[in-house]
């Protein structure tokens, strides 16, 4: 009888732990160039699952290498595509270097890249799509990591790390690798001819967290029908991270149209503004960030560097929401 009671008690504790995890929140922390601001080069975001799994999305230029104290433990690194501002050809020499509009990225990290350096130092899994798997397997191994850290994930499939499931979705953009990331004569020939190395189609991501929250990461993209048929109709995200910078990706009005008519999340985090979007943590009048906030019906969260937001399973911000 005593053992039966003990077993029942252990089962009850386990069920309580599972319920507590399911009721947990997903923490979202932008890692930009200037503390408390949303600046021109800001792309990088850390997501933390209720089970502690930590994911770095598009490290770019504003994460100051693997020793950046803001990183902590990183289990998974995601890269939407290999353009310099996402892969990271250079980083800041110190926190807040330069201005919000023109951050100082004077520390060159080619031919490895900021992303590869972080993957190797953190011993993280590196999830990529397109033709990036074989290229980055060699890059990571050459930098002292293991080729097996790089995990290819093309459209229509999923991978799971900890309590988080990952899927890739299409993005309408390009994915040319700057020759400075290449070694030897081939890189020089590409540079001399004004060409890049093609790494297959770029992508966005769908992340499904252990509390049930589904998040769409747009990557660099235009408005595409897949945002309705695949992202909304199939995955049904409640939170989105939407790039709004114009010219190189959706502009603020186009991004708002995609959010309101195709993706339809409960809340959206603006990203990739390509300009100083805030001053003293407040949106600057006339910026793309302000245009996006005014154009969309969804609740917009501005990613202030170092300020953590927390979201429940329904995509509602419940902490750090100012």
C-alpha cells in the first residue's frame, strides 16, 4: 500500500511538472547594437522555451561574437539566409559602438563569419535550409567544430531540439554568399566579376514551443501566397517576427498587409528596420517602425535590445510588453 501511494504521488508530481511547463511562457530577447534601442543593423533575437532550450535567430553583426555576455547558453542557431547582415561579416568592438543609425562594425570576422564562430564556441546545433548544409558543415568543421552540428532542414519537414520543433517555410528573397567568406581562387574570381556564390533558396522558420506557442520568423521576404496557404492555413502562428526594412525585404506597408490579410497572428515583433527606429526606447516619428505600427491591425512589439518580452501559448505578451 505504501509503495502504491508513493507511485501515485510520483505520477502526480510528474503530471504537475508537465502542466507547469505547458503553462510556461516563451521569452524573447532582441540582441541589437545599442542597449534599449531598435537600430539599423538589428536582426538577432534569442528565444527561450519554458524547458530552457535557447535559440539564436540571425546573429548578424550585433551579437559581439561568442563571448558576448548576452548570449549565455545557446542550443540552436538559425540562419534564414547567408547575406552579410544575417550571417555576420563583421561585429562591433564593444557594446553601443557607433551610433544607432550607423553602428561601428569594425571587427572583421571573415572568412569564418560571426554565425559560425558562435555555433562552434557554443557547441550548438545549426539549422539551415537551401543548399547551406554542405557549405556550413565544412565551415564549422574548419573552425574547430563538428560537421554534424549543421542540420539541414528543407521545406515540408521538421526537426526537434529539446521541447521546440522547427520547420522552414519559403521566403521571396535571394541567398548569395559574399566572396569574402570563401577562401582560395574561386572567391577572388567571384569578387572580380561582381558575383556571389549561390546557396539555394532562402527561408523563414516556424517554431513550435513546448507551451504550444507557434511563431513565424519571416526572414527577408516579400509578400507571398505561401504566407496564407502554408504559414497561416497550416501552421497557424500566433506570434510573428516580421522584417519591415523596405528595398531588401518587405516595406512597412507591405509587411502590414502580409500580417493583416495573410498571416494573421495575434501579435507581431517588428525587425530589420534598416534605420534608427527608436530614441530613448521610443519610436522615432516618420520611421518605418512608426509606419508599420500605424498600418497593421495587429499588436506590434518593438524589439528593444536587451529587453525581454514573454509570450503565452496564445501569442499574448504577458511580461516586458511596453
